[in-house]
């Protein structure tokens, strides 16, 4: 049985799993909505939902980062050594970075789209203007960072799967709430 010192805190686990679910949702929405007819009510609804979830993700990422800076994560298991230890740390920090670039680039892109941005129906300050060039630049950043984020997630999951297949399941149990 793992000790509390070997596990992430309940707050860290909660943020991790909620954000994982939201990221999966955002990828699904993003892939679906871009093929909808421009100007359609359906496309507008899905874009608004995508933006609201994305901005919620940005807020959760800020909370998660603040939590991370004020609450040290559990030490990595001893079987993760050398280069793998450094790679694990790098991947985690790149995931944090990508989780910020994604919503920020999406919000900036939206600000130059000519449409006002809302979060869950509440209007946000509209500071941009209609600029197809700037909209395209930030949309390209948003798409590129989504591909980067997806690759980082695959690497992260791949590392977990490799360790679990080697019988090193403690790596997975660190992020799963303990049963009473």
C-alpha cells in the first residue's frame, strides 16, 4: 500500500483528472467544429462551447500551477533514474506550458476574428478588432500548440504505459485516489 507521501495530493489528482477530461473534450470539439458550415448556428454554438471550456482550462491551469509551486509533488520512484527522471520533469513542464499557450492563443485568435468572446455566456472584454491576418497567425499558433500538446500527452501516457507493463504500477497509483 502506498503512503500519502508517495501519492499526489487529492487536489492535484482532482485538477489532473478534471483537466484530462476537459482536454479530451476540447480535442473532440475542435476536430468536430472546424468542419461545420461557416455561419451556421451549430458551428457558433460549438465554437462558444469550445471557447468556454478552453478558458476554464486556462483558469484551472493557473490554479494547478499555483498549487504545484506551493505543494511539492511526491518524489519520483527510485526506478526512474538519470535521463528518464530529467525527461519526466521536462515533459511535465512542457505540458504546463502548452496548457497555457493553447487557451491564450485561442483567446487572442478569437479577439481578432471579429466576434466577441464569452465564457459560459458572460462577455469578456473585447480588446481586439477584425484582422484576418492576426486571426490566422494566432489560429496557426493555436493549431500548432494543440498538436504539440497532443504529442506531449502521448509521450506522458506512453511513459505511464511502459512502466505499468514493466510491473511498475506504483507510477500510476500515484495519481489515482486511494481506496479506503
